[in-house]
């Protein structure tokens, strides 16, 4: 390993003898198009990879989704809802959808849904609204799935270009964009897979501190030059003479950073909270390993820029924060602690979506976990390569500060991702972990520790990118070629395989005759009703409402809220008919007597509550009971359907 250091030190000394700074990268000369061209080619390549991984949905974007759960229905619903609300505001909608952040379009009998506490993705829904109007929310959802790995890679590349040459920065950034975390979360959780904010946050911190980068000349691109005690008087005078310029830069970065954080509030507050924790770890590591490069002026710039960004972000988030204090907000911790913990073996045991995986993780869990959460896998070769790089370049090379900062940040964040207790092979080896401190903090205690591996993954690929940067610069050396070979093996082990799509069941009625049968603003009870089940098709009633253009309000719904009997609920409370049918839905029991007094009372309760229609989809995949059983039950309990075609039976109650 000392040979790596020696080779790099020699290269470093040679660079200095030629008057070049150690961390000055690709020249920024040339026309804007010339500077942009590599990024355009990188984007094209990323797009081709995304089409390969998600080719199944690219071929049929309006008919299928990639997911083992049915959280996809929830996000299709919110994308459609945001587009419809915007259409209402612009004057060409039907005007019955309600607000962006609080709506009674679902849970109509239970007081609606507080979208500020849910995965409403308002920011993305508004951006995709034109496509949703033209092609529908399922197409918008699948375009988002195809786009997220590309956007993530580009954002990480912006960060990595502050301390890496272009080629290694692009390769390492692509590794993050198509990492196990991102691809796994895209199996139903696009709000969590959208990871643009974390790397851009780190890039903003480095820019405010004046570390890394290749855009302003040598004085501001040093990552391992001694600043502080060794800073020359001329540098101090240079700083004093450019206070105004730097102030403008602080304002520019602060405002841009604030808008980014403000947008993230409307995509995923959990990713935002996780980014806050990762940023704290990053700052601690900067203070520990970059103290010679940072002056009081650097920290003041960071503080000033952060204050500006925080003010802008809070101003943008004010409507969401106000809504969070409103009705139907959950009154307790959203998920139980100790369940969504990263096992110490998760990084080395393949789980979906890696092509080496059998599809599921072999590790035992406290309870069944959605495969979309199993994204910690990076592979043993990648971890081995990181260790080799740290040992070989972490002491005397020009990369040492960047390496130490990235590695220490990754280890700190991963220690939090382990959760509390700490598990090894499914067994508890420590009853409490560092994450126990987070669980004691209000709001932050809603973070699921498994999802923090996003940030440790970024740090790991920063280390791998530094190793690739060195190896590519010294590729004539045998040890450099061996390192490149190890990095190639690491990439092969973690590369995702093509993702399998499944059908989305949408009766023709919801795109054809719904507007003629159901007046705008009607309240509808759909059977089967949407339920918070982690299996395909469980919540497709929400998709039907979304593709209909939200012509009606739905009594059911899958969401996070609160109820009269529970501080946290995940679906609309049962009405009288649901309670009567409960045993048939959950226990496989026979349907009740449609002519019984209990059935008559349940139907009467729905009428009294203002329900206008019951819509039955008799061929729905998860409808319980035998063939035609539910239709026969409703025929006898309510009367003949008003409409019976295009895959649905519509029963009118408001008579």
C-alpha cells in the first residue's frame, strides 16, 4: 500500500514543480456548449442505462408498474391529485378536487387527508402536471421512475466534480444513481429514491467553505493544501479585496440552496431529515480533517449561506408546515422502532434489485419488510476496494483529506442506519445503537434507519471515485490496473438487473363513461376498497379514481393520519358496510345475508353519511368471495345496478 502513496506523492511533487495545484481539474475554458457537452453525453448514457433497467415499463408506460407492493397506487394517486388541483386553479378542471395539501378526495367520510404528513410529492406532481393531463398519472409515475436515477447521478456528479476528474466523477456518480438503494426504493417509493438534495447539500457546503471545485481558479480549488496557519499574507489581502464578490457568491449559493431545500419539503420530508443528519456528520468530519484548510472566514461564509438557505427554505415550506399542524395529523410515531434496521450483513448479502440476488434477502427480520427497503447492498468487492484505497491513499497522498472526510462521514451515517438495536445476521448483538439518540428527538424519530444508507452509499462511492481517479492517472502501473480490476468487479457485483413489471388493473369505465354516470363531486364507495396491504393490487381503487380525473370523492383510502380510536392510522376507518363485510375480507368468511336487518342498517348509514354510489369492480384481483358473490350481495341489498358495463357495476344510493 505504501507504493500507492509513493506513486501519488511523486506525481503530486511533479505537479507542484510545474506550478499546478493538486486538486485543479478539467479546464473551464471554451464556449458554454463545449463545457456542457460532456454532461449531455453523460445524461444520454444514463438515460440508456435507465431504459435498460426499467425497459419493461418504458415499453408499456400506461399499463404496468415495477413494485412488489402497491404503494405505487398511492403515488399514482398523488401525482394525479396534484395535476387535477392545478387544473382546477387554472380554470379547466371540474373544481371539485380540494386543496394541494389537505383534501377530502379520499377518506371522504373520515374528514379527509392531511397531505403534509403523507407522501404527496406536491413539488414533483406540479412539475409533471402537463404530462399527467396529456397521458395520465400512470405514465407520469413511470416517467418519474425512469428519470430519477438520471437526476440522482447528475446531482452526485456535481458533488464529485469538486474533488475528482470528470471521468471518475461520472462513473462514481452513476454508481450512486443506480445503486441498490435507489433501484430498490424505485420499487414503490419514488419520493425516497429521489436523492438530488443530499449530494447538492454537500456540494453547497463545500462551495461555501471554498473547498474543491474547478470553476474559479486555483485559490479556491485546494482540498489538501494547507490553509489557515500556512496561509500567506497575500491570500489574506486577496480575501479582503474581494469581500463584495464573495458576499454575492454567498447570497447566490444560499438562495439556490434554500430553494432546493424548499422543494425537498414538497417531495419527502424524511429524506430532508436524513440529509440534515448526514450534513451534521459531514460537518463534524470537515472540522476534524480539514481544519488546516479552513479559516474563520470560511466558517462565517458557511454560516451566512446556511442562514440565507434556511430562511428561504422555511419561507417556501410555510404552507406545508402550517398544514402539518392541522386536522387529521398523526398523533404518534409513524412506525414502530427496532423494525426497519439495517443488518450488519446487509451490505454484503445480495438483495433485490442486484442481479446476483435471488430476489429476497436471506436475513431473518423482526417482521416482513418490503423489498423496496432492502437497499443497503454494495457488495464485498466494493468494501474491499474502499479499504485498499483508504490504506493506500489515506495518509500521504494528495487525496488524503477528501478520503478521510468521505470515509468518516460514511461510517458515521452507516452507524445510524444500523438503527437500535444493532443486528448481525438477524440476531441482536447490541441492545442499543447510536440511532437511539435520534429516536428520542421529536420529528426525527419518524426516520426509518434503513433509509439512511442513501447517504453512506454516496460516501462510499466518493471513496471509490477517488481510488478510480488515482488508478486512472497511474494506469500504466500494475497496482493501478489491479485496483481498476477490483473496481470493475465491484461494479459487476452491484449492477441492477432488468426490473420486472406487473399489470395495473384499470376498468375501461374510469376512462370512458365515468363522467356520464357519476356527477362531479359525488361521494363513492368502491369495492374492493383500498387497504394498506403490502401486496400488488391492494389499493388500485386509488388508481381508478386518479385516472378518472377525480370525478368523485372516495370513502376509502390508503394514507397516514389519525382516528378517533388510534393516534396513527394507515387507511380510512371502516364504515358500517365495511364492518359487516370485515370477516369476508380478512378471514375468508361467507358474505352476510343481504336481506338481514344489519345489512339494511349498513346501507342506510351510507345513505345518511352522504354516499351517492357504490361502485363494484367484480373482476378486481383481490376482491374476496366467489365469482359474482359481491354482485349478488349488492343486487339484493341495494337493487339493480344503474350501470353495468366496462368492467364495473354502479349502484345508486341517493334515491
